[in-house]
C-alpha cells in the first residue's frame, strides 16, 4: 500500500510585504481570523518553506515572495 501525504488546504496566499516582521525573533507574522497570528521564520523561508501556520487553529497560508540572489 502506497503512503499518501496529507493534503493541506491553504486558507489564503499572502505577500511577504503584507506581513509584519519581528527583528528579535527573525519571524514574519500575519493576523489569523481566529485572533492569533500565522508565523514563519526567516530560516524557514531560506529553506524554501512557504507555508505559515497558526498555532491556535488549523489554518495555513502560503507566503508569496521573490527570493533575492546573493551576488
């Protein structure tokens, strides 16, 4: 029997520039309808992860951004 990945449904696509950034935590935040906040760290983005999760509910968002190449 083949294993199946759980398919996650994305609540919304959000541009990175619409998110707030906490420099001390190196984390981007975006308000969730449940009252908490979606979060994604700089390290997660650098690793190619584009899914931000809300710690209080099951909603997730996809973070849209253009990676800047190091010259």
